[in-house]
C-alpha cells in the first residue's frame, strides 16, 4: 500500500482491522492511535490521508507498518483473485466462508444478514439508513422496513443455524436504534455522544460542513473503538491514582498522561492530572537537584549546570535554585546571558534578597555592563548595608 | 400444508379460526355455533361434557359444572381474585399442592390448565372434524395483561390438549391483526376489549403489513362476569327484601340467577326493559316462591356505570404509555361480547370523540387474528409482521425491598437490556438475583419469576464490585436473565420458568391419562364411520 499503492490509484482502497486484533494492546503514539482509531473498514486511504492533519507520508508509513504487522488488512488486495471496484461492499468476500447453502435461508438473505451485522457498530441513524436529521416518520418507516427483513418471526421454525442468533442480534440493534432515535430526549443524548466523540478530531484541519458531517458519521462508527479506549483510559487512570496514593509521583503522572491520551475528552482526568503533574514535577526537580549536587561534588560543573537548568523547568519559581543555576552558568560555564536570566528571575521572585541582587550585579560586571552592575550592587547595599562583598565589588567598578 | 389454528380461549366462550385459501374463517362447532362455551362438566353417570352440552345441564348439575377457569389460571390460591371466585362459584375450588387453585368436581380434582386443555381439545376437534385431518399447531390468545405464569399455564394447557403452541399472543393484538388483514393504509388503532372476564386496551400502529403494538394496559379481573355479578347481587337483594329469603347459600338458585342475569344483560343491549322470570326459585313453609322482576336498561346502567367509567381510566393510561393523545387515534375497534352494551359503546364514543369501527364481529375477531398470526409465522411469503411488546415490566429486587425495572412494560420483543448493580455490604461474596414481573416499586408486590445466586465476588468494599445484569426476552416471550461479575467474569443465568405451574412430569402424566380417556370418547364415532 502506501505511496506506491497510492500511485497506482490505490488511494480508494479501504483498510480494516484484522479480525481478532485488539488495537488497545499496541503501543502507539497519539498520532498513530488517532489514525488507527479511524480505520473502520469503511474509510479509504485517501480519506485517512486527509483527516487529522497528519502528513501524507506519515499516514502511508503507519499504514504500511500495520499491514506488515498484520494489524490491518485490505480485503480487495490486488494479489487476491477477487477484486471489487470502488463502491463495492467492503469485506463482502470474507462472508463466503460463513454462508451455508444447506440452511433454510437463501444465500442472498444470509449475505444481507452478514453485511448488516458487520455494520452494527455504526451510528444509530446509519443502522436505520436515515439522515442524521431524519424526522420520526422516516425513522419509523425505516424501522418497519428493516423489521420486515430482520425480525426473527420472518424465519419462524426454519433451520437457520448460526443465523438465528445473528438475526436476533441485528433486530435488537435495529430496535435499539429506533427506540433511541424516535424519542426526542434520547435522540438528543445520542447526538451529544456523537459530537463528543468528534472532539479529538478537531485537532485536524478545519473541515467544510459536508466533511464535518461525514466525519461525524465516521466517528460514530468509532463509538465502540472509543468505548474500548475509554475503558483502557480508566484502567490507566486507576493505576495512576493508586501510584499517586503510594507517592510514586512519576509513575502516577505517566499513567494519568496515558489515560488522557486514550480519553482526551475526560475532564476529570485532566483535573487530576494537574495535581499529579505538580507532584511529579517536584519529584523530578528533587531528583535533578540531587544529581546536580552529585556532579558538583565530582567537580563536574558543566553537567551540574545542565541538571540545575533542567530542574528549573519543574521548579521555575524557586529563587534559591535560580541563583545556584546563575552562579554555575557564570562561574563554571561562562554563559553570562543565561546567568543573568536566572539571577534576574531570582531577584524577581525574591526582590528583597540582597545576596541575589549582588550576584546579578556581579554577573553584569563580568559581562562588562558597568552601569547595570552599579545599579544592582547599590540596590544590594541598600537592602543589606553590611554586605561587604557588594561594597568591594562596587568600589572596584 | 398443515393448518395453524387460532384459538380464542375465552372466559365464557371460545372460538377457533383457520386460514383457508388465503381467507380467515371461523369454524362452527357441531351444533353450528361459531363460539363454544368454555365450560366443562361431569354428569352423575360419569360422562364428561364440554361446551354447549356442559352449559345445557349446568343448572341441574351446577356443582359439577366448571366455568370461568380463565379467572383462576396461573394465580395462587390465596390471591384475592381466586377468593372472590370461590364466593361466586357453585363448584368447589380447593388449594392444590403448589398453592395453585384446583377444581374438584364429581370427586375428581383438576388443575386449571387441565380444564383449559379440555376446552382447547374441543376446539381442536371442531377444526379436525371440519377439515377431516389432524391439526397440531396453534396460536392461542390471552388477555394482554396476563402475566408470565398465566401465559405459561395457558401454554401448558395447549400441550395437554395435544397442541404445539407456536405463540401465545394478546387478544387485542389479535383483534388488530384481524382488522388490519389485507389493509395497507397507515393507521393508529385503539382496541377496547371487554370480554367475559378480562378487560384490555391496546394501541397499535399499522403500516404496510407491519403491526406495532405501541402500548397495552388492562385488568385481568374485570369483564362481563362482573356485570352479571352486579345483576345477581341486585336480584338477591330484591328477593331478600320482598320474600325474606337469602338465596346466597343455594347453589342451584345462584346458577339460575346467573344464567338469567346474563340473558337479561344481553337482552338489554337491544331493548329498554326485560323480564326475569324464575319460577320455583325457592320454597319455605308457606310454599314455593317465584322470582319475577322487571329490569330496565337504566337500572342496569346504574348498577354497572362505575365499572364502565373505570375502564376509561385504563384507556387513558394506555394512551399516555403510548405517548399519544385521544385525537391521534384514527380507529377504535371494540372486541368482546360485553362491548355490545350500549352504555359501553356510548362511553367509548364520548371518550374518543368518534364512533368505533363496526366492521368486525367482536366475538370472532380474536380467533381470526390468532389464525392470521399463525399463518404468517409458518408461511414463507407472508407480508405480515407483528411487533409485539411485553405487557408487564421486568426487573430485579434491590436493596431495601425496591424493584429495579430493566425492561419496561410495552418494550418490543425480542429485546435485551442490561444494567450495573453492586454489593451493599463490605466483603460481600455473593448476590441474590430475584427476577420480578410487575409495576409496583415495592419488590414484594410484584410476581416472583425466579431467583439465583451469583457467588465468588472478590472481597472488596461495598459499592465497588460491578455486577452486570442483563435481561433477554426472545420473540416467544421467554425471559433469560444473566448476571456477570465484571471483575472476575464469573457468570450465572436462568431461563425463567413461571412459578406455580405444572412440572413437565405432571403435564406428561395428565396427557397420558387423557389419552386413555380419549380412546373411550372416540369409539362411538368410529363405529358410526364404519357403518
């Protein structure tokens, strides 16, 4: 497939998940996960390339990889003898093995049942074959027409084999769709769910309203996939919270981050994440500072400076840490610009600290910015007239 | 192809129909009547009589003549409806070993399904004589508000009668099928079914061969018999006042009064007044006493006016269940002999603001509908589909004696619904799932259909385990309940068998006994044929 397949006009080909493959067990990047969740046996490669704002080559690469891994497959692979033109029912041929001519049900009806059954995860209005905004009358009409085809009573006392259960499954789903869509209250709920499942896709390019509607239905098909993802998210979140309770902050943050990746719409996860993240940051900063101290002991100043700088990302409002980082940058690394930045931050956080002012002044002096140095050293002396070092520095200017 | 017979097993009369050459027709019995009294009797010399023969000798043999068993079937002996029947029945009703009411006549005890089976067998025989061939398959109708136990007992009765019951369907639904037969317009129809012993209302929507039941409501203990009781009570009171004699303890007098009341009631549907004459109804020291009383339509209407008004409340409830207003109903169909009463027709007309449909025979329409449904099930090219509903809500008993409904009444079948439940105590290792049917929010006020225990729940705090309980009703109305512990995947399930019904051994035993009896009965016929 991929770029090569695309060049051969294979963009119209439709990948689907290989039977028995559970995508939730794969380790995927958010972009990969997003793309895989869109592969539903109905969306063509071309559409997959267009949605989600991923580069075409990247989409092709992922798809190629999954085909090789056996995660997804194409039913209309040119290598196989059966080939459908565009618009053919995807997966029609995979039914052949399930069709049993010895049953008391025509092959045509068996095929129809199998086809319908594969689409039971579609949004309710698609199951009934009506527009999203169809009125109750149209919904009822569709329900009656489908009931005539799928109600088990139509095939009363016949030898249906496994089709008895299939028919019942189909009818129950048709009934569910009818019940939910014919009642304005439940219908509104169904539509809210559809819209909510659309939210993660909003990251993509702004679509036209038609494209948006198409995506709405496509995403509806994915409701089930999303449900699987939501369940997965819940387990991640739960293990994250138990790690949090056990004060394993980093592990907690990792798990909760995963939970959010699997269920980006969940506000509760996000709220919890800010707490978890704060703790995790503190923890991370502590580890980095400790490592920095170790490096200092080894007189590895350059490494220590880097570690403290990293720690600052997680503890940006720690004046002491800023000043330590400033000193290291000034005295060990010689990066006066960074040194000045950290020292200035420390002064901003703790404006009444004379030592911080003096350090900033010394850094200015080292950089040759005399007037700035004088201003800061004077300020330091004002804060602490007994600061000998500051007065020495000021005199030397 | 074998015929499927449609049987309207009524409280007072039964009726049977088949589809012949694509047209439904009611089969008359040997006497030429299209309906057969749902009565059974054993005479002094041990002869068993069913139908008109049983009815004809009811007055002289009231103690050994059974009627209206439909009011008892599938109920428990202690149920108020059964106790009320005991007061009015000239025959003996006793407590059976399963706490079910049983009937004792001529020194023999019968279960209610057995009595119903005798009537069903008679209906089967009517068709077999007409067709000259055996029939096996049947669709039997029951009141829409019959619960699972009552339906199961009716099915058992069919089995005892040697029938394969393809489906038990609701009487008003059957009526709608008959009305909608070969009609192709879209319509919303209300069925007002006031029969001998039960009252049902159903609202259905028809569209090009699909008949969808939108809602159904009713009362299984309200019908023409209650009208008769009111008249009897009225006559008893008058007799007591004028003659000073209480006839309540006199079973033969009661049976004569009941007969006369029914006849007077029917008369008053076409006339303004009627005469009730019962000579020699009683006697005391001063000689024989006669009852001679004029009854006017006005008096009758004052006696039963509240009952008729009460039915309209049920109609209102049904409309609201269907989420419809009176104006949305395009056609009203009256079913059941009691709807011949002018007061009933007037009340319905006033309520709906339009006249009921006149094109169906209220006595025959249910059997015809049953035959239509039977035919549509077995025929391959039929264009008719019935989307039937559950008449009563199903659910489980929850903490504090509450009833959690999982399948609401009027849910189309087949259907599956599930819900999560949890434990109520810390470290609770098992939950008991009690499956109930009914409308009350208090668990104990509903019918218990069955129960089972799901064990092996991991010890945890209360409220933490997730028990997924699913209800599954197939197209035949058979209920299965599954409970699964989502943590362990452990599962338990039952297919609900109504309580208080006969075991399959008991049914087999009755069938064998009846077979012995049937040989006796058929002998004279065979002799006749040989001649």
